C-alpha cells in the first residue's frame, strides 16, 4: 500500500503533467480534463505555481487565466513536487514538528519561531517553514510587537516563505491575540476600583499597555467610572498631537454623559516613551477640569502613559 507522501505526489502530478502541455488556460480548463482531483485542488496547485513564479495570472473581465512564466520545457514536475514537500512541516520527524509539539505540550511551551512556523505552514524551495519562522523570530527578537507594523514585502525580504496568504494569517493571528487579551482585561477590570492615584496608575499601565508598546502616535482616551469608582468603559477621543484644540470637551463629556458616569480619568501617551507631563498636558488638564465642574462630572486624574511607567498629573501638580 503506498504511503501518504506517495499518494500526494501522484495527486500533484495528475494536475502538473496536463498543465505542462498548455500555453494559456483557466482553472476550469484543467479541472474539466482531470477527473481524479477536485477543482479546489487544481486551484490550490495553480496558486502554488503562481506563488513560486512559474505561472502568471491574466485577467479579462471576470475571467482569470494563467500562462507560463517558466519555459514549459524547463519545468520538471517531479522536481518541483519534491522541493515542495521537502520544505513542508510534515517532512520533519514528528517530534520536531511544531504542530505536533503544540498538541502534545501546549502552545505556551513553543518558541516564537515554532508558532510562526505553524502559521507559515509550508516553506519554499531552500527555506522550510521552520527556517522561515526562525528568521522572523530572530529579526524581531528585540521587539516582537513591531512585527505587525511591517508589510508583506518587508517580511518577505526576511523570509521568502511569507506569501500574501501567510502574511494575512500572521496579521490575523496578531489581531486575534490582541482582541482576546482585551476581552480578558475588560473582564478582569470590571471589579477594579479606582479610588487612588496608585490604583489609577495600576489600571492604566495594564489597560493601556498597547499605547506603551506601539508608541506610534499620541492618543487621548477617557475611562468612565460609576458612583462607586468602578470602570464603566473606555473611549478613544483623539489620535494625534495633544493640544487644546484637538481635545474638545464636547467629545469627552458626551461619552461620559452617555455612560451615566460619575467621574472620569483622562489618559494619553507620549510616543517618545517619556511620561513627564508637558506644559500642554497641564494646560489641557486645567481646561477640562473647569468644564467638568460645570457639567458635574469629576476628573479624578490625568495619566500620561510612557514606555516604562505612567505619571499622574494630579500627583505631579501636588509635588
């Protein structure tokens, strides 16, 4: 009985051999002529050939067709399939495969390179998925959070296995992880009473950790609190340099009134990483406190988020 790899090779060859005889064709042209494989598999093979640069896509209206980039006489189906399988995760010994290790030991016990290899799934000739994962992990070893700020082209320069599909998988995994973390934090913070400067700083260090990590641009947020000083919600007010013209009281107190808030905390970050309040920070705080007195919603504090710590403007003014 043939093993799984042999069956897969034969399945690929059923598609590749007829394709090599065609100059210009669609996926339907190929699928109709090959009864032993599904149209979905034919499309998958064509995509892999395109990703590797052997085929080029041409579009005419809604019709997508393919033509050879590599000279057909120079394309060796057996060699291409062999290279494909030699870079796949499943070609490694079972104990070395990241997916198997995840299932047996848990995701938390895998190295960053292994987690990336699982997302990459299969490599390219000369670069396995594991090797690609190791290259990306090494490139971002100093700051893994910067991975999400890079384009597919930039990541592909580091590891050639980062196709458009792989890039989408990596970005989706990063965003999903961020949302899961946010959901967990939101659940934990519903019972976090903010009745002191220390509590406000502690809350903001955790809740707004993204601002400390990203440090791309200045963002202004508020935290609304109920009568017992437990968080109700957070609201992003502005993105950009903090000044009195951007932080309009209407936007701040509109959200606070909608939440039926008794008090609020102002929060913004410094992309420089230095949490020392600026003159503009102090001026904005003073202006908003005057508005708060009129509205009847107390501003408990204004927290500046830096790279390594947070600073309370209330504490800063009372030094």
